[in-house]
C-alpha cells in the first residue's frame, strides 16, 4: 500500500492481459482477482490514483466478459458507485471513471439498468447531468476544471443513454423525463451551437423518447419538440453555406425522427414550423454527406405520412422533383425505398394539386411557386427519360433473351444523368396551423420505414412499377393549371 506507482503498474498490466480476452478474465475472476480489484477501488487507505486505475480496470474486465459483468451487478456495488458520485470531495477524474464503470454495467444489460434505478444511481446521474453542463451559468464546477467537467458530463450523458435504451427500459425513460425542461433551456441557450455539446444532448433525447409515446408527448408538452423544430429552422437556413450548420441540422433531424415515430399527432403538429421546408433545405445542401440523406428522408416520410399539410408543403416548395431524382438516380437501395414511400404518401396531395387545388384553399397566403415552368420542364424531361429507360430495357431484354434466356443480371444497373432541379422555399409560410391535440397512444414499436412501410424495389418489374409512379406524378405536374 506504500507503493502506489507499483500498484498502478500492476493494475495496468492486468488491464493489458485481459483487454478483449474473455478467457483471461475468467481465470482472473475464478482466482478472486476481480473482487480484489474492486476492493482496491473502494479502499480508504489507497492512493486516489490507485482507486482511479482500479475503476478503469474493472470497467475493462466487465466490458470484456459478460460473466464478470454479471458478477459485478450487485446492489451494494451500485450503492457504492452512487455514494461516490454524490460526494463533493471526490476528484472529478474518479467520478468520471465511476460513471464509466456504471456505463459498462448497464450497457445491454437489463439487470444493470434495474439496479441503477433501485440503488439511486439513475437519480444521481440526472443530477450530475444538470450540474456539470459545460456552459451552464449554474454549474457547480468552476472553469478551472472545464475540460474535466466536460468529460464528466459527456460520460454521464452516455451512462444515462445506457440506462434507458439498448435494451429499451420504459421505467428508466419515464424517470429521465425530469431532465426535459432543463434540456429545452439548454437548446434555447445554444446561440452558437457546438457539435460536441449538441450531440450528447440530442442522443439523450432520442434514446429517452424512442418507442415510447408517453415520453414523446411529455417532451412535446414541456416545449422540447417545438424548440427542436425552431432550432432546425435556424440551422437549416444556413446549411448551404456552413458545414457546421449542416452537420448539426442532420443531428436534429435524427432526433426529430425519434420524437415523432409512431406518433402521428406530434408529427402533424410540426407542420406549423415548416419542418418539411427546412428538411429540403438540408437535403439540397452541398455540405450534406450522402450517407445522411436516408435519415432526412425518414424524417420527411414520418411527416408526410402523418399530415396532408406536410404533403402540401413538400409539393409547393418544389421538393417532389428532388424526391423523384433520388428515386431514379441514388445508388442506395434504402434511399430509393424511402423516396418511394414519400411519393406514395404524397399521392393524394399530388392528385388534388391538379383538380380544384385544395392546397390553395387551406393556405391562401402561400404564393404559387414562381418556378412552375421550371418544374414543368423538369417533369417533361423526366417523362422523356423514363420513356428512354423503358425502351432501353426492352432492347436489352430482347438481346439478353436471344443470348441468355434465363439471365437477368445487370438489368437493374442503369444509371441516369443528374438533373438540376430547383428548390423553392416560400418566404411567406402562411400554412394554416395544425391544432396540437396530444393524445396517448400505445407503444407500437419502432415503426421503422425500412421494415414495415416502404415497398422494396427488387428486380426489373419493381423498378418499372416505380417508374410508372414517377410518370404518374409528372403527368400530375404537367396537368397543373392548364
């Protein structure tokens, strides 16, 4: 006990031997080594550096071996961790490593999540989450420890996510609702958002509301959903000129998806904030990573499925040609499926746009797109390309039948030249406000578009069916206001 450096070195050696080596952890556990390391971590006579190293080593052992993790999932251990986190005289680094161990014990572990609730660890984490927020004016930790405070806050955020999801824990989600009011204030205070702060907040929101309609509605009731929508509008408007704004807008888009999944009343209410228009601004950003198209399309799909007002906004902002282009040209099958789903949800609104124009009746203050001739021109070009595509398929089909009658390989690999389609964002968003009637709905699962709503495009016949859908939509455009 008089040689802390040697103790630290011994613990780090154990870490190196056992890291990602499940069999070595088993040997250590069977000879009582795990219990010994735990006793070091809570001893009052060892050096603080040794305690920190012991906590780090325990986390490594539990992460590498599920049996070791289960052996540490005891109420007294969780109570010790809660006690450590509540003490004000404990060094920030030791608190952070205690949170790390707690995160490992609750991750993918229903028992660990339950113990975090019953031992009071979850409540302690929520208090730390509020107290260590990096830019809070009421933070209990001073700027001298700004870096360590930020590291502790992000660790606490990750541990909270582990307590409520993967696997989903509805009781944990319900407890974490208590953090929503202060999170709304944080989002409002972030005048100059930073990714390193925004990401943990949004991840916590998404994990807490996921697949839980009651918690989704609690987040909306405290004003959190409105704040997210307004923040998206502020950032998405600069997404075409700012890489940071584009990245943050994508994060918010993913969070919004979690907040409205399987909750049509909340999704409908977003129409009053012009969310669809902002998502299309983001979709058209030159800074957008192609991999981020899918989550944006999923958000659009949740909106257009829930409300005709969202569908109308999509049509009148010139978004339909962009969706058509993604359907016909994007290399990702998942993106094409999402685009197909959005087009299917907008089918009724598109039909109405050419007959009687009920959109104008609902939003008399919204000016008709000034670029309507450009849309018609794009639609004519799309029709022409569809016809060429189908003729090309017929020719290739005949050639393949003559050479390889049973082969269809390569028939779906046709790529089309890029279309330069306009995006129109109306300046006067006079769409009638949707009443925000919030009602409790049952938990119907994720409602993921990819698994249950989107029709797969597989094979030439399915692609031809999609092309016919595109053709029908284009015809609707051409017949508009003739």
